[in-house]
C-alpha cells in the first residue's frame, strides 16, 4: 500500500466502479426480489446553480443509511431528482436574458456533477426533473383525476397583485405592502383561481399525526397548529341597521366580557360602510397595503375604524357594542367577524387600550377577585366565571357548554368546529410551471384537456421583456380548438403551484411506467418511505401537501396507504461566520465569501486590498450572506471522505454544525490514520486477543444501532474508540479481524478509502456489495472485569479477572500483586474488604 491515501486518484476510480457495477440501482421488479425493502429519501433539491456544504450534510446522512441498509441485506431505493420549476428560473430569465429551461438544465448538470464527486450511493437511473414534460404530463393527468373526483374546483379569490410585474404574489413576497421585486404597492384583486379541496381531508390529516411515531414532536405540533381545529360557537348579533352579523368565537364563556365587534376589511359590512364613508374606504385601502400573512397581521399594530353601526348584546339586550373595521381580522377565518373580549385576549386588549374601550373581567382565579383590575396584559388563563350572570362560579368548560346550550335554545347561536386550514389555491400566473390542463370555451365552459393530448407542454418561444405571464400573450399557444364542440377556445394560462410538483415525486421515484404516473402495486412495494430527511423549513407546507396528495390519491383508489413518510428526520444546518463591511453611505453591508478573506494575526482582512473586514455572527449558510463553503474546493483539497466524515462528526445530526477549517483538517488526518491501519492487515496473522475481539464485536453492534437511529456522531465516537484500541494492540488474528471489521463499519461513511483498503487487502468484489460484519453475540457479554486494588485508601494496582470470581480468589490475587506487596511493605494485614467484580481494599 502507498504511504498516504490519495483521494484525487481513488475517489473517481471507485465512483466509476460503482456506476459500472450498478451497485446502487434498485431492482426493477421489487416484488420479485425477496429482500426486505428500504426506501431512503432526502428532500430533492432546487437546481439553483451549485450545492454548498449545508446540502452535503443532508445527503450524507441519507447516504450512510442507504449504504448500511444495503449491507444488512435490504433492497434499497435511494433516488435523486430535481424540484425544477419556480420563480428563480424566471428571475434569471428576466435578469440575464436566458431561457428558464436552459438556465435550469445547466444548473442540474453542475449540481449532479458535484453530488457525484461526493460518492453518494444514488440510483441515477430513476433521475428526473419536475420540468420534464414526461413528469409534469403525468402530474396533469393526476390533476384531472382529482378534478373528476370533485377535489379540484375554480372560484374567484382575492390575491396580491403586483401592478408593475403584473403577477400574483404569494403572501411571503409582499414586504411592507410592496412587491418584493418591483417595489410597487401591492393591490388586492379578485381573480378566478384553481383550488384543491384539502379541507375535506383536514380531520384525517389531523388524526393521522397521532400515528406518525417516527416524526419529531415539534413537526407534528407545527402541522397540528397549521390545520388548526378549534371548537367554539357561531353566534349572531342584531345590528342597529336592521341586519345581523355572524361571529365565531372559541371562548363563548367570555361573552359577558365583550365590549366591541370587529370585522375584516373585506367583510360585507366593511364594504357597505366604504360605499357611504370615504374615511372607511381610505382605512380599508390602508389595511390592504399592509402585510398579508397571518403572522404579519398578528404582529402588526392593531388598528380600527369605528363604523356608525352598533350591535346588541344577545345576553344583555340593554347593552350595545360598537362595530369596527379592524386590520387584524381575516376574512378567511371563521366568519370574518370577531367578538372583542379585551380582558381575556391580548390582541383585543391592545385594541381596547388604543381606542379607550371597556375592559371587563369575566374570568378570575377565584370569585373574590371579580373586581380586580387588569395590569398591562390580558388574562387568558383558566379560572371561574365572574360578572357573568347565571354563569358565575362555573369553570370555563362548563360555561362554554352552558352558553352554547342557551344560544341554541334561543336561536342566536350554535356550537361549531372550525379549521384554520384553507383550501389550497394552486393557480400561479407564471410561465415556469406545470400548465393547468383545462380549456375555456364560450359554448362549453371549462373543459378538461383530453388525456390523450397530455402533456400540455410549455412553449419554448417566450420572452420576458414585458412584465406578466408570457403564456397569457402567446397567441399560438393559448388559442386552441375546444375538444367538446370544436369551436374556438382558449387554453388555461395559469400554471400550478410548485408545491404540487413535490407532493407526489416520491411516488414517481418508486415506479416509472411510461403510460401512467405510477403502478399502484409497484409503489406499494416501496412506500411508505422508510426514512425521509430534510430541513425543518419544510415542516408545514411541503409535508402537509404531500400528506394530502397521498390521501387524495388513496381516496380515488390509486394508492393503498394514507401516509407517505413513515419516519422523518429534520437535520440541523451547517453554519459559518459571516464577513462584511458596512457601506460608506450607511446602507446595506457588503458580504464576502470565506475564500475572499484571510486571517492576519487577530484581524480578518480582505485578500483583494488587505484592509480589515468585520467578522459577524455564526449563522446558517446562505447565498445572501455569502457565508457558504463550496464543496468542490474542499473535496479537491481533502477528498470526499474527509468532507463526509466532518458532516457526521461531533454535533448530533439534529443540531447545527459549525463549519471550521481545523475540523475538516482533523477529518483528513483521521482518513490517513485509517489508511495506515488498513495497511497493517495480515490475513495470515495468528493468535487471539480476546479483549480486542470483544471491543470489535461490541463496536459492530453499537455502530449498527447508532446508524439505525441516525445517531451518526455516536457511531463516529465508537469508531474512534475502536481505532485507538486497534492501534495499541499487538499483531494477532483478532487484530486483523478488527481491522477488517473497522473497514466495513466505516464503508458507509467513508466509502472511497474503504474501497481502496478493501482492494489492497485482496478482498473479493467491492466493499459496497459486502455484507455488514457479523456479530458474535457471545462476545457482547462482558466475561472479564477490571478490579481496583486499594491500600491505605489509594489505588495501588488493577486486576483483569473473570467476571464473578470468588472473594477468596480475588483476595489472594490482590495480595500477590507486586505493587501491593511493596505498598504493604511487611505490615500486618488486618482486614481485606472485597466488593465482587469491583474492588479489593486492603487495611493494615
């Protein structure tokens, strides 16, 4: 063997060998393969241009598990593809004058090459990009299947409209009421949009979370809150204008504490007020310029406009409540109107303080505090009812039931369950997405595209010189013949939300027939995914939509299971310090890449000019802060295995991992250390080293258990420990067995040095195809113990003896030790205290 392991030669050689040997290609007919099935999947990447070290951690974890599963006798599916539609490609088209498709495919080629350089055990035969017409044509077919089942519909809906870019913006793209790209004031517009009936599946989506034992609790809680089931009541208030308004409340027990009503800016009451009052219209316009997400609405300053209308309290008919238009009420939750109870809701408390409204106590920790004044916050906790007539003295739950019963008996309200979850609006007025497969005909209405005409492909001859959706002005593409009547018609120019693309891709990875999206029986061999790995940022929408899509396909008979991912792991981020300078004009700072700076003593300076830069916080790697590390540079210097080992070392995989040059250098040294050990393998060695054999088999069992539990840092620690034991051991057959076992154990983590060592040891085939080392169960049981021998309260020696050795024998062996005899130095032994399997204490 060479003195040093050379990754520049070995990495590419073994990557080619794995590809030529089809080592990681999943069986085409899984039903005919008797091995247990294991589907390992990392969330597929968006082809943004290049991967960074943060991505590498995600894929390394899945790769180790996939290689381990293969070694333990599983048929493994470990695929890779590309979540390729979306706005970044259109932005590139507008800014660089390129086609989104060309930009995307160039990025895919770059990123695929990067992933291959890391030696990941991926089945590239199943690769696809969601922008492939074959893929999105099958997606269009599934969308039509859901339409035929009544799960897709079209309705007019309010959207965020950017008047400059002439496009609908997602809530997250509206910043301080302005379009994130154009900076124009965003308008609210009513547009006809396509929706999926996710709310029909809300109960199942909520109940199903209880069965996902392999998911992190925090993710299940986030989904539970997003689905948002709440039990309360809908009650009706009579208005001074002769009408009524329906209000939904989760706390009907606090009805006697109501001091105002508030309606959303787009509630019919608000719209009617705006028609008669210019000030009301101006206030509504101001609300529409504000943030649109629920989080933004919740955190914004609470503002209201008092209308001339009042509402009569249903339980105290002599009392009237003012009706406000308020910026914190959402039209799409409940009824779009709320009952303000300032004493027991913080949002209402802030509003009442601002507009000098009564704050009434109707819940107290005990009845003696009925007249206690409020401090600086509302009190939303439990207690007993006070100042509430017949409800006084009741607990909260009892009072809720009593109010609902009273309302239902008197006809002014009823108990009701509502959900925070809204139907999924999937229309996007953009080019780079899946065309929605419908045709608009004046005679026939909305007509599905016949399935034999799928895929409806995107036209290539588009330009982005004008703002808006290029499909809407592409006459030759959008003008078609109606499949129903043969008359002139228009193709739907909206494309699907890219979350649709990622809501079923895991099914297409498992089964890829040409004539349909997937084969149900073949999918059933692989699904649910055994282990899904990805970032916490996808904990709500992607995972919820994938769960919904799976349920919807099961509902129409295309699948036999409801949950797509049996286990979910959300890995921590790779972090790095930032480097920047503040601009002279006080504007935004300029960030620099790690390779653009260098340390000079205590300072960090820019290589280009030698002047200092500011070292910022250690944060998640991101392109905007330029604190990213390009894996290609690191691989070129240290090799793929050192990078992979760093990703698995030190930090628990669910926690953030700080990147450091010293850390990667330490990993490089360990690769070389292993290489030297592999060179000491001697197949002809004789002799037994039972303690080393025991350590070896304990390590095999423990590392296997750690990998199964995704405790990679623990597995790494055990490998370090065994490596140290091997280095200290004398040559023997046990030592050579330990070296071979060590090589097999590191093979899923550092496959290139393992393959090189395997070949140098003249082992047959590839270590990638070799089985996991067998455990000798007998050696897992400790049959020897280390006994401490003390004299005068100090440790004088240790004994390694058979476990369970008799007290008399322990005493005799202890007294025979040279070090102990020198310590006793002829003194009379008055007493010997023996603690079996632990201690011998000699008293003189």
